[in-house]
């Protein structure tokens, strides 16, 4: 996977779709519990694929829907 996203970008993109402040999302909080549904996850996948995460797939995110996990996955662990 090509990791070109910053931790700030990942957090901001998620916060935008949850309609909240990026600082309000705890790194270990379940994003589905916060209201991120499968349609919004697919929106993020398409956005992040366009930004360089070409091999990103739905199960990569749905398996563990936590900001810290997604940040590590998309930024080579630079949380």
C-alpha cells in the first residue's frame, strides 16, 4: 500500500464525515459507534485511494474501525 496520508488528514477526513471537531475523536473510539456507517467508510476509501492508498479495501477499515488503527494503516504507523 502506498502510504501518503498524514495522521492529521486521516483525522480531518473522518471528522468531516462525522460532522464533528477532529479533536473530539478519541484514537481508540469505535467510529461506527460514533455514526460512521458503511457508506461513509466507502467515501473515505475512495478519497484515500485517490490520495495514494491504492490497495485500500473495505475490510481493512471495517475490521477495526478505530482512528488509531486507520492512522497506522494509512501512514505506516505514524499516529
